[in-house]
C-alpha cells in the first residue's frame, strides 16, 4: 500500500513538472513570437522583404505558427491539463501520453517554423528557375512536421477525454 501511494505521489509530481514545462514553453514561444513580430514590423528592410519578396509571406506564416501553436496552444494545454483532472476529480489518464504530447508537439512546431522560415528566405532571396521546386520541397517538410503537431493535439484530446471517463478517482 505504501509503495502504491509513493508511486502515485511521484506520478503527481511528474505530471506537475510537465504542466510547468508547458507553461515555460508558452513563455519562451511568446518571447520569440513577440520579438519576431517587433523585428518584422520595426525593421523597414525586413518588413519590405516579408511584404514584397516572392515567398516572404512564408516568414509571416512561421511567425503566426510560433505564436498560435507555441504561445497560445501551450498555455491552453497547461491550463486544461490542470483544470480537467481538478474538475473531474480524477488523475490524468496517462502520464506517458502527456510526455509524448509535449515532446511531439514541440518537435513538430519547431520543425514547421524552421522550414517555413527556410522556404520564405530561400524563396525570397533566390529568383532562379529551381526556386519553386526548392520551396515546394521545404513546404513538404512543413506538412510532415505539421502532421506531428496534429497527432500530438489528438493525443492531448484523447488523454483528457479518457481522464474524464476512466482516470483514477481522486480521494475527496
């Protein structure tokens, strides 16, 4: 019995650690996104490049994704990972799925942003014949990493649903 209580306490600590990691990721992504936006709006040469180069809009998409999938979603994930088990008075269904969600979402988001940015820069700087082919290959990687983000979000929703239906009941 003591072993079970200790295991449950360590699992609760690990769960709390991951909730805080979602919060920290939210903070980091918000600082990156806000700074990026300030540079895009405040540096005339960069703003002109983004607004008028052939593929500059892809840089805007990278900025938007770091804000929405990084700052906003990470805040929502942290909040609902805390609220749903509290309101349902159940323990999280799967700590393992929380961990998979965290790492898969971050890996996918960083990949999307890097490849959106690369496609925007390459497509904006190079006016050669093969630029469209290169940009389309880079955007294919955006799709692959975006699929990881989508899968991570499905895992999150599944885990929260299962928590409300089948998570271990917390003591009153």
